[in-house]
C-alpha cells in the first residue's frame, strides 16, 4: 500500500519466502479499495498520505481494520508520533505494527516485524517505546521498577514474547517470567498470557503515566 516500500519489497520477494506485493496505492481511498479487492494478508500504510498529509494513513488503517478485523496492518512513519501510535492501537493490538521508516532499511528487523504482524502479533518501533519512557513523569509507578524490569517492560511493549526477550537480554525464560510477574505486581496490572492483551495493557499504562496528576 506504500509506493516506496513496495518498490523496496519487490527486490526481496525472491529472498523472503511467501512475500508478494499484490497492489500499491497513493491515497487512502485507493488503499482501501485495493484492500477490498485483493484481500491481502498484510497492508502497509504511510501515516502521511494525500490529501492532507497529516494522519490520513492512520485513519485509513483504522477503517481497514473496521472493515476487516482480521487484517494485519503495518503503519510506517518518518518520525515518532505517540498520538498516532495510541490511536492505531486503541482498538486492540493483535496483527498491528507501528514502525519508523528508517527500520525498512534494516532488512532483518523489518522482515521480522512484518512476519510478526502477519502472524497476529505486534511490532512497535523501539524508538516509540523509548520516547514513552522518556516522557513519563519521574514520580510515577515506573520508579518502582528495577533497571532490568524496565528493560523487560520496554521489550514487552515492542511486542516481543518471553523467548525473544530472553534472547535479547541474554537471560533464561524463567528469569523473564519472574521479571514480568514482578512488573505486573508493581504496576498493578492483571497478568495474562495473551500477547496482544499484554502489550495493550503495557502501552495503556505507559500512556496513563504521562498524563498530569
């Protein structure tokens, strides 16, 4: 659904097994029409699309999901837009992704995110998560967390599962599980094994922590 990304992906179709670009579109209406016609597994949309070049891509993504709740959507942005991210993820995060465009050039990271979203998971750009932490007030519940727990929380918010978190932090899955139980207890969250709900509650919690008391 994105011209420049589609051209880039065209070079990788033979490398990434099962990946095929079925349509491209230049406007939200064209994107929605292409989605209705081709019924793709994943739709990629730019946040800024004509005619306003503001949040048209997010609006189209939300509408596409309204029409097809099972559609996986990956939104790309040139910069971190927290409002855009929370708007996109507001209705649930299964099969949704929000990445910075610079991530596209990092082939392995981008394809990992793409396949994760296509499989019903979540892919939230690390920079988005980092800014959520940075903008949080200093006198919040996040202060209850240890440095390692904050690392785990950030990776959870990106959409990584326990195994991936353990590999990233070079610790055991058992250690990750203990950290997550501690995080949920300290932040007064209800634990769940469902990744989409778990990511949703983490993001909602981080968003709430940024609001003025």
